[in-house]
C-alpha cells in the first residue's frame, strides 16, 4: 500500500486578494469532480525538509514568490476515493497542513511542478483573486471560501487550527 503524503499549503491574503492556483483534477475521469479547480500553493514535504522549507520551496516553484511562514491554520485530510467508498484512499491519501504566509518578494509567475514533464503539468494559472469574487471560482478544499471570509478581517490572528476531513 502507498504511503500517506504529508503536504503543506500557503494561505496568502494581500490587499483583499487571495493567492490561488488553477489546477487540473488529480482524478480527471471522475464525473463527480470538476476538471479544474483553484487551490492554495503548496505540495508534498520531501524527506529531510522542514515544513517551513517545504512551503517556501513550493511557493517559489509554483508562483515565483518568496514568503515567510506564519501560524498553522488548518489540517486537512484527503482520501480518494472518499471514506465509505470501496477501497477508500486507494488512489490518494494525504494530510495537508495549511499555514498563513506573507509574500516577501519575487515576481508572480505561473510555475511548474518539477515532478511532471512540460506536457503533463497540472498548474494552469496562478493569480491573486479578490476575496469578494471567490464565489465565482471552483475552490478546493470546499471549506476554503468560508474559512477565508471568516478569518480575513483580523488577518487570521485569532484563527486557531481546525481539522477538516475529506468531504469538507
């Protein structure tokens, strides 16, 4: 059986906009899932990396931006197929730690995942999306829009880490 992946993700809010990546679906043949959705920058922690190092690396690879890593905001577990389905988690099982991050430099680009060939890239676009327009985008995980709206007013300073499961 495959391992559970440990992932990190960066929630960056600046000038009432959120940094998001349009990403192709990891399960394109599943009619229940959208073909593309918007996610936070981030990815798998490599052996020997700290969480901070992994997050800063992923931000640079995917967005061209540098960041400082702040507090832990959420923990998200994803099993696919979803819990309760036959062979739950057989295709994918990860635990993602979401951190509040502040962009400190760099130039915004649509980056690449180095583990994929150029013709197999999953990243479609990277951009700052106004919080007021998030409801016009297919966000993943589904809790993300509400979470951002709930905590944005105080720059996530009073947010305490929350746990979200596959279906949220």
